[in-house]
């Protein structure tokens, strides 16, 4: 790989062909990428690209800020790759794209880390150490992983500016957040209120509703039924059910549904009389246990309204007289699907409880809170029985007390989804907290309207998930009772009547006379503002902003708007593009939209790509603790960043679906895409390098590119047309941000280039035919430009190698492929008819190969005919026009095309779309299916022509609701020419049926043997490290009764045309020193006997083999037996390898042995690690540590395996 890179990247400073070393047979992709990184660094590629595009139309991109308190995971890498692809594409299409990295520095993630490390359990610990000392600790860890982030992001190939990053803790950023808040405040969109909110006891702070929705888990909680005896009806009790026993000390009321039916029942066991909802008797009694209770009375819930009951616990019983607490209330939020139909009310621990109790006057907005739980989630001294106990831990003790008091009627457990803190991963509680809110509900319709003004991929996330969230959006609590964050800029008088909202540092200095350079709490908490109403000094409220308010303000704050470059911001707002994971529908996407709508009445972005979640291979969430996923950087070090990028992007995760990450998938990308791609470049390099006069015009690297080459060859025309169709498609789909359609097409492009064009034009390319070489160069060059945003390293490597074939080297404007414009489709080169013909040719060949594989008929063995059946003349003509290619690729003698289905027992079959038709016809669909199965061929042919079918009963089926496929009724069909044995395959996508005549034929079998001999010679030549153009001599010896010698003689001309050398029988060659052979193989060919082959180099005469061996370092193999030989077994294949070099007698090294094994069994391109074992069970690994010397292996068998 090293020489390959030097031949590629260093060619910038050389002439087109000077010193161009050949590309290595194998490549280390991660090493290649490291060298590309060095090259980019040397030319300062990212900054140079920005400088080159300065002045072009601006394309605005916002990067959502991650926290730097941990290392990037696959979710970050995925989102970063999407952002990199789109912004590179925007640059390639003629835009100036500023890309600044951002960091979320404040909030819970940072404070939680500090609290853990310092053992802080609550606000009192922070007050004791001092806010400044605490914030200094937070500041110190914020950038802990910044350098690691930068290294990883760059290694993934992402181009983004770290030097001019933004951090939410910068004073300029914080000042803009103040400005944003002041705008909302002065618009009347901010208020202070008490609200029951999700509360993290581990972090001692409330969370917003969207934060609480981010981390739900299945948990088991107690589910208890508690009795509440009525005051005026001795022996009668209301039954309430709860899964939060810890809220019972705060009970102030009970609530029933006014319209649903309630009952009094006498419990047969205890004699107690209970009141509960009739529909919920099952909560206490089994349906079949009718004798467990006696039904006494039935009545609507409204009859219970106003009834009073005895307090469950004594802590707040004074409120019975003061506020009318401990009575029954009515509200329709009570349901009949759980519990007893009577809901206990703890107004400061439940939103509905708060609303209903407020309506009935049990509490008032200015009442003292009945919330005996502190910020750490522990009971206060208001509840002496459980003082100091965490509420969740107190559940058991509360149940025990209720049981002791005779109030616990039933005790069980329930599994349900429960919200956990997204940062501390601890259960949330619901708790009333005085907070500052943004009036989101007031702008709810504007949010829905603005959501429709942006373009989302995929659209269903916008129209369903996000729109549904917006429709139910509630006022947003933006204040946090924390320390490390942007302080809320509100100065308030002691009585709360006078409030000043500060919007800038200058305004604060003007109002207070104090100028600050930092805006954190330690800098502003002690600043006072004189009252204009004579109320004494105004002091800042203690809260800081929710960090989501800061990240939602990033479009303005990253530019210090409106204090700097205001017009630049306004001209570039809203952003052209953002991208993040689907979890941000309740996070960053939401806060961006709320703030932008509140400020400017419009959406903050035009285009958005939403990605899904990357899960562990078992479908679970990736967890550091469980170690259920591979380290991303180890994957990159093993397989390369481009392979990881392509694996992630060419997956369902780009359609906002989840992806189960498998490292084997990354390996497959290397094997199936990158190795064939590299081999195509290497093959071109060999072929073009053999012609000193092969040059391409330097203009192809310019902004306008070069025109496509001319050729009369069908396959040249096809690949040139196909490449331009792909360019057009990529431009259209990228403009629509559909990455999930672009990648499959690009991967298909690679497949068509490597497995079809090059494969079918190998001889023309080896002969250095100008039209073929020009076409391949052009397509490889276009492909490197198309791939550049997606696999930037590989594209650069390709480009740097290809420009060595230009007649003049590009100037600095084209020094990197990433400086070039995306190619425009050359419409004049697109030939739809040729693409149609080739696609059908590919279908025929692929189907034929499937039939061969099914019948174990290697392609080397010729067959008599292939028959193609289709009902469309255009398709049959297309197939016929490609006859020579089909005959060659399938190795058949004759091609027949026909519409005569009956002759080959082929029938038509209706293929209804069950989902569409089932929904359309509902109950009638069963009969319709029977009608479809009975349809005659003529009706189906008519449907194919018209796209419409009318069935009995007036049911009409349209083209989109059904297709018609071909089916061979018999795999063994006589067809025309009885006695033939036919096997078939149907390409359902094209409705094309291919039959292959697999009847044995002696002459064709002999030709197959000749092809097998050729194949063995070519592999041996490759193992010897020889190029196709190297002069060689080949000797053979054939044993057995299978007639191999006769085959070699009979097909001597065919073998010579392919191998370009005659095969000389050893017995006719006179004296030959076999020890001087560069390579030797002994093999069995089918059932025709054994074959020995020897290859000699004649580069400096027939006796130069020893010198060639020394130079190449290749170790020849021979037949088994000597103590200097080892037998190698891989599956069913066996080879024998000499352990000493006959040229100098030196012993092979273990590393060299591994290399030889790769060559012997053709494993170089497997993309997998080759391992050797001493035993067939593959238990004892063989390597330099377990084997002192290869000499130990003499006359032994070594087993080969892939990992």
C-alpha cells in the first residue's frame, strides 16, 4: 500500500508518468487513509477548499452541539457522516459552506460528573464549597475530551472547523442567550409559575417534558389498594389504587368520574363495605369468584362528590378545616382501564391532581406547597415517620405502616414503562417546582404551521412523530435550580413586584454600574440594580437556563447575534441544512423551532435529515457497562473509516429506522465494494501503464471537466451512458437529500463497473485498446468525483492515481478531488436503449449463472443453448442484440429468444398486492383471490397490455395493485428438440424466464477441461508474482486415463490465445531443471487425472529462473513427500509447499508462509484474516509465537481457516 500511495499522492509533484510505481496486489485501507490525512494536512485541504469557494452562494449549516464529557459513539459518527456528506456535496455544487463545530458545555451532564467525583449529594454541599469553586471544577472538565473528539472526527474523514468553534460557555454565546430570552420576555411569552414537573432527584433539578420522554424503562413498582373510611358512614370506605405509595403522605383528596357507575359491595371475607367503580371490581376480585362479595348498591360517581373521609396519615390533617381537604372530587380524567376507578390526589405530585384540586379550592396558586420532598428526593421533617428517607426507598416502609394501621387492602406489583433521568439514569419523580416558563401553548398553531414550511427526510417523522409532539406541546420550563449554566437575566425586588430583564452586558453595566467579562453565576449573582420604584436593590433570581434553551439559541449565539455581524446572520437565516438523530424530535429540533418561531415567526432550517438509532448487534441499546459493541476507532483501524461510513449510510438508519450494528457488515463492505473497486483501479493502472503513450487531457481535472470519449463498442457506450445516468440520478436525489437512494445506486455503479464492464472487456483492456482504456479512465475519474462526499479517502486515492495519466498535472485549484465540482450529466452520452439492452443481458447472464450453480456446472464447461422467454418483442430484440456477450459469459453455443411459452411449459401467474387489495376489497378479497387463481392466460395478457382487469361482481384491479409473473411448470421440460434437459430461473423484476440446456455433451466437456487448464495456469502465474506481459515458459505433465494430454493438444490454439504462451509437454521438452521453476502446482482436474504445471520466467533467458526467484522471494511448491515440504489443507483443497527456497536453501519465515498460503488458495481478496492450525479441529493456532521454526512443519499437514 505504501508504494501505491507514493505513486498516487506524491504524483502532484511529478510529471504524469515519472516514477509511477505499480499498485500493490493488496491494499491496507486504514494505512492508505492515514496517508491521505497526511496529504490533506500538507495542502491544508479544508481551509483551501473554503478559500476557493469564498464569494460563492452561501449554504448555511448548523451543527448540533454534543457534550464533550465522553467520547464519540456510533450515533455521533453516523450523524457526523451525514453532515459531512451533505456539506461536501453542497461545496461540490458551487456553494460556500462554513462548517463550525460546537460544544454543549453547561447543564446536567457536566454537573453530574462533578457531583459524582466530589461526592456531592445536594445543594447544601455546593453552597458549602462555594459556587465559584464548583463552577471552576465544571469548567475544568468541559474540554476533557475535546482533543480526542477532534482526532476522531478528523479520522472519520469529516471536514469541520474546530479552530473557530462555538462553546455555550463563551461569554459571547451567553450574552446572545440573554438577548434571546429578553426578546421572549418583552413579548409576554415568559411567566413564573408553580407546575408539577418531572424531577431528577439525582441531579436535584426539574426536567422539561421532552427531556422526561427520552429515557423510559420497564420497571416493577408496588401496586396497592388503600382504604379511605368515610366520615359519616361507619364501616364504609372508598378504595383507591396507586403505584406510588410515597405520594400517599401528601394525599389531600380523592377523585371519581362523575358519569361512570360506582358500587358499594360487602367483602365476604372481612365484612367491610367498599366503594369503587363497577368496571374495576376486577382489581380486587377475580371475575369467576362471584361469592367473594355482595353487591349492595349501584350509582353514578357524581353522588360521591363532596363526601369527606378520614385522612390516611396525620401530617396535613389541619388542611381539612383550613382548605376543605380530604373530600371526594369529580373529573373526567379518571378512567376505567386501571386501578379502582378512584384516584388519590396529591396535588403537588401530579399534573391532573394539581388541576383538579385547584378547581375545587383544595389548594390555591399562592398556597404553601404540600410537598414534603426535598431536592434530593428525601422526605422532609414534615413527614417525621419517614424523614431523611428517599421516596422510592420509603415505599416499603409506607406500605408496612398502612398495613399496621389496617388501611392496606391489597398489595401486589406491576410492570410498566417509567421515565428515568436521561443523565443519571435514575427514576424520575413528579414534583411541584416554582419555575420560569415559555408560553409554548400560546404559539402552538404557529409551531405546526412552521413545521410544514421545512423539508424533512424522511417525511413521516415530520408529519407524524414531530407534528404529534407539537400538537401536544406544553409550556416549557426553562429554569433550572443549578449552578453551571447561563444565569437567567432577571433582577427582582424582594416582594417580587418589580422585575428587570437584562438583554446584554452593556445594559447590565448601564443599570448596575458594574461591567463584567464573564456571565456565570459567580460573576453576576452579587450585582444589584437600584429600584426605580423605591423598593430597595433588585437582586438576580438564583436559577440558570435549561441547557436545551442554550442549544436551541445556537443559530444566534454562535454568531454573537445581534451584537456582531447581524446582517451576515440575517442573510443566511434560516439554515439550509441540519441533521441529527430521531431522538432530537423531542430535543434540539423542538427547541430550535420553538425559539425561532417565538423570535421571528419562521422555522430555523429549510432541510433536515433524521437518522435512526444505532443499536448493539443484539438489538439492545449500546452500553459501555455491558460492552456490547466494538470500539468505533478499533473498527476504523481494522477496516478503514470509508468502510464504516459506507456501512452506516447504506443502511436503514438513514431512513430514521434502527440499525443493529455488526462489525461483519463493515468487513463485507470492504470485501464487496472497496476491494473490487481497488482492483478495478489496479487493473486499469496495469493496462494503461503498459502503454507509454497513454495520456488523457489535463482539462478533465478542471472545473468544466472533459468530454466523454468516443467509441463504437457497445459495452463502452453502455458504461459511459450508465455513468452519466448515475451522475444525473445522484444530482437529483442529493438535491432531495435522499441519501438512502443515492448509496445503493453508487454501490450498483461499482458492481456494474467491476463485475460487468471490466470483466467483459478484460481482453480489450489488456490489449490496451484505446477506446476501452479511454472509457475506463473516464468512468473511474467520474466515479472518484461522485464518491468524494461519501468515501472521501478512497476518492482522493483514486484521483491522485488517475491524474498521473494526464498530459499535464492539475494546478492547485484541482490539487484534491474535493476541490472539484460535482460532474454534470452529459445528456448526449446517455443512451437509454443501450442501457435497456444491457440490463436485460445482465438478467439473462445472472439467471443462467444461477442455473449453473444449482446444477454444479462450472462456467468453464460449455452448454449447448440458452432460451429466453418473454412476451415483449422489445425485450427479446434487446436480448438478441447482446447475443455474443451472452454466449461468451454463459459459455453456451446458441441463444434462442421466444414468446412461445407453451413450447417450454411456461405459464403466467397473477401476483396481487395483498396489502393494497385487502384494504380495498376487505371481506370480498377472499373470493377475488380465488377468481385471480382461475384466470386464463388471455386475461392476464390483456391486463399486461391495458393495466386494468375487471372481475365478476364489478371489482376492478389497476396496474399498481397486481403484477403478472412467468412460471415454469416443470424444471425438466422437453421443449423443442426432445430429449433435452432444461432447467430455468425467472427474474421476477423483469418478468424474464431463462432456460438452460444442461444436457451432457462430450465435446463440450472436453472444452471445459481445456478452460480448467487455462484457469490453473493463470492462477499459477499470479502466484509466481508475474504480470500478464512477463515472458514465461510453461511445462506440463498429465497423468491418468482421463485424456488430459489429448485435451491440451486438441485445444492448444484456444489455450495459446488465452494464456499467450504454448503449453509444452515435459516429456517433449528435453532436459529441464524443475528446481529452477518460479512456481509449480500439482492438481486434479475433475475426473480426468492429475496435472503438473511448472512456470519459468524467460526475462533474461531460460536459465534466469533462480535470479527471478531471488528477486521475487517467491517459494515454489512441489508434490508432497520431502521433509522440506508441508501439506496445506483448506476445506476440500490441498496444496504442497516447499519450506526452503531452492535458490539459496534459506528457510521460509512464518510470515512468508502466511503470504504463500494466501496466494496458493487465492485468499488475498477475501478481506478476512488467514489463520493456520496444527489440527483439523482448529484448536491449536500456528504463528510465530507457537512455532519456533517452519522446519517443524516438514512432512506435516497444516489446516487453513479464515476469520
